[in-house]
C-alpha cells in the first residue's frame, strides 16, 4: 500500500476525528430506502456543497432527475431558507438534504408540500429522537430548550420544471456555542436521547414518503388525506397573537385563528374581520393562553 502524503493523512484524520459526528453511511441508507416500490429512486451523500436545493433544481432543469431523488450534504456553504436567508452549520452537525417530487395533483394544491414536509419531519423527530416538537407556520420546526421555543429546523420548497424540490435542514448535535443565532436550537440541546443521524434520516424520509403518498392518493386534498388536521394539531402558531410581515413591507397583527383549505394562516384582526396570509414572516408575540 502506497503511503499517503502528510497533507492527505491530515485531511483523512480530520474527517474522522470528531467521533460524536460520524459521517452518514450512504450505502446503508440506500439499502434501507431505495428499493422496489419505494418513492425514493436514488440517494446520494456528498461531503459538501453550496446548496442541495440549488443542485437538484439545476439537475431538474437539465432533465437528469427522476422523482424521488434524494441529495444529502454533510456540509452546506450557501444554504438558503425562506426569504433567501442564508445559514450555515458545522460539518455533520445536522441533516441537510433535498428531495425531488412530481406530485401529479392540481398545481393549486402544491402549496401544501412544505406543510406536509413539516408534519412528516416533526412526527419522525419526535418518535426517533424522543423530543417534543411543534410547527411554526409555515415551515419551521420548533423544539423546547431551557423552557423556551427554539427553531431547530426549516423547510424550503422550490418549483423545478414539472416538479418541486423540497429542502429540509435540521440541527441535530449543535452546541449552544455553535448556534447561528440565540433563538436557534438543536435536538441535542432539547434533550434528544439519540443524535445518530442515520436512523433519524431514515425515519424522516419514510415519514415523508407515507404522508406524500396519502396526500397524492387523495388528489392533493388536505382534508381527505388528514394532512390539514395533522398540521393544525402540531402547529404552535394557532391561538397566538402574531405579527405577519407581508410582501410590500406591510405588517399585520392579529390572532392566528385557523388554517384554510389552501394552507394559508387566517388572522383575526383587532378591529374585526379576518385576513388570510399566504406568504410572509410570522413572529409569535406571546404564548398561547
């Protein structure tokens, strides 16, 4: 066996030196998830990329994707959230992945996909990591750290030709010192009984496959697939006073009353009346009474 140059040995040692953050086992993940009859048609794990969403959107535009393609990155250098917010995390400290879907249901129901991904992720995390989760409308996953709600994950949906790319980012083992902002959290900080990312990723993808299959079988109907019911049950935004930052630098405050059939958040306004919010940034002003 030819000895490696010192710089290569150092690179390999660095890859394996963090025993608390081992790399994902791509071969085992493929054996578990990419199988006949499964939604998932391929699964690739890359050491680093700018953004898994950007990569899959580009591949979809080039016509080189099949539905069910999954791309996972151990590290992202240009990850994007809603409203084009940028974020980063230490290598192997979380799950950073995107999937490509071709729903085959009326396009006016595609807006439910990020909400569906939220339900699927929250239920899988609660079951696998043993932490309480909640959903903040429209696409944030919350956990409780030191008695306070913290954002531990987010979802971004992007149109890609005839399909949609869903990106999911989940903070798994981040320490308090590694959090990008004080209001963020991680599964480890929330007291997760396991931060092993392999079973966590398998659980999230299996949950996503189940919810997506039921929603698609119902023609994208959020009522018939029970998606709307599940989202409402897990949504911590409902019942709260909130401030919505809307396009055009407009702000609306009111009580989050309901989720309508299009997945929009219905606000009860202080002077009476209601307004359905389909896009914007939501701030929880106070806890549920």
